[in-house]
C-alpha cells in the first residue's frame, strides 16, 4: 500500500480507503457484523487504514458495524465520518444543522463507532446557508479542544457549485475536502483542485468508480431495477450515457491486461491534488482488487 499525508493534517492515509455507504443498506445488500469484520479485516491486512462513513448510512448503522468490527484495533484506523442529517428510513434524510443537533450527532457517532475521537469530522453535503453558521464551526472547535474530533472536513454537495465553501474551508478550520472525482466526472480539475493545492487541503475522491459503472462489469443496456439499490433511483438515461462512455474508455484508453476498476482508481490518484480514493466496497474480492490499484 502507499500512503499520502492528508493536506496539513498529520494523518497519513492509505491512497485506497474504504467507502462504507454500502453498509447502511441502500446498495441492494444488508451486511451482517461478521461480513463487515471480514471485509475490514482483509482491508487492514492489505494496508488500508482509511474508512469513510457517515451519520446517515442507516441511522448510524454503518458506523456501528465499523465500530464493532475494529474494536480493539482502533489505533490502526483513520476514521472519517460526517454530520448534518437524521436518517428516518432508506432513501430519506432530514436536515439537522443547528449546533445543538450536530453536537448530538457527534455523541451518537462516537458511541456507534465505539471510539473517543473521530479523526476527520466532515460537513455532509450542506447548502451555503448552513455552512455560513459561525456558531456551528465554533462549537466544532470546542469539540476539537475536548478531544472528540481531530480534524474537520468538508464533503461538498454535488447539487451546488462547491467553490464558495471550498474557498472558505481553511477559514472555518477545515483541513480536507471530499468531492466526486472519477474518469467520467473531471470538473474539479478546473477550479476546485487548484484552490485545494493553494490552501494545502487534503482531497478524498469519492464515487471514484462512478457508482460502480467504471468497474467494467456493466455493459450498455444494464438496468438497475433492484428497489433497495440506490442506482435504481438514479436517472436511467444518464446511466446509459455513462455506460457507453465507459465502453469507449475500456476500448480506447484502459490497458486490456488491467482490471478496469483498478485502472479507474489509479487514474484518480494520478492527479497531484488527490490524497486518496474511497471506493465503496461490498465484498472482500472488491477490497482486494481496489487495493491492487495502489501498485499501478
Ligand atoms: N455526500 C457524500 O459525502 C458522499 C456521497 C456519495 C459517496 N460518499 C462516500 O464515497 C464512497 C464511494 O462512493 P460510492 O460508493 O457512492 O461509489 P463508487 O465507489 O464509485 O462505487 C461503489 C460500487 O462499485 C462497485 N465496486 C466497488 N469495487 C468494485 C470492484 N473492485 N469491482 C467491481 N465493482 C466494484 C460496488 O457495487 P456493485 O458491486 O453493486 O456494482 C460498489 O457498491 C461511499 O461509500 C461513501 O463512503 C460520500
């Protein structure tokens, strides 16, 4: 495995992390504690040390499965989680952005993760209006002083132009950002990554496999119909367009002797602004293949 320093923090993250939205049950599969333990155990053996989760991947469910799986080995992991929502049920989110509500979420996350401190606590896809609450950031600074958080992060929403929040990131005490970046979605290269490099903000590239479309196993014509898979709720015409692009990339750009998923992750890591990729993983085989991207 290879490691990179996350921006100005002293967190030395593996370039391949583990995305765990999947553990919350919105990706067509429910996970048992044993499965999560096996998956993270293998990730640890391969040198991965970064886990990305959130308050609303299930009602702190993904966090609870992680907390249970890594209990006793907490020190070898860098845990990034998020704040801003309540999870009432699958595919629903209730905004909760007041400092009091976020403080409660922090306590719930610490309990679920069975830890005393969160390494990276990320603002989870909020509007500029909720971002602009001085009282929220000062409450979070107090939690850093109390030892409950090590660093603050900013996971920007894909529904708004993220530039405003990223330009203000260092000012509110944020050390790293998380953004969609993959071979099909390169827009951060233009304005976002230069700001991150200028401010020395760490960058976690999320959705690096374009929700699995860049894994190479889905051909044009594939329909996502399983109702408990988030992809069945996405724009199906857009998915078809992307699958055609992937087919072209596979034919003209990716080397034929490398699995496309590994190539796609290595592709993201070529950009000097990117600290790590956090592919969502559902099986040990996926973890192993994703880990192999570090050597490409
Ligand atoms: N707002 C936010 O902060 C936000 C939003 C989205 C995601 N995230 C974070 O970013 C992480 C990654 O994004 P994502 O999970 O949405 O998308 P992704 O990483 O692009 O795709 C994940 C999916 O790709 C497939 N896959 C993964 N590795 C594979 C392999 N080696 N071979 C074949 N298929 C493979 C799996 O699905 P199948 O096997 O079913 O195809 C998996 O569920 C999330 O888990 C979450 O931690 C954060």
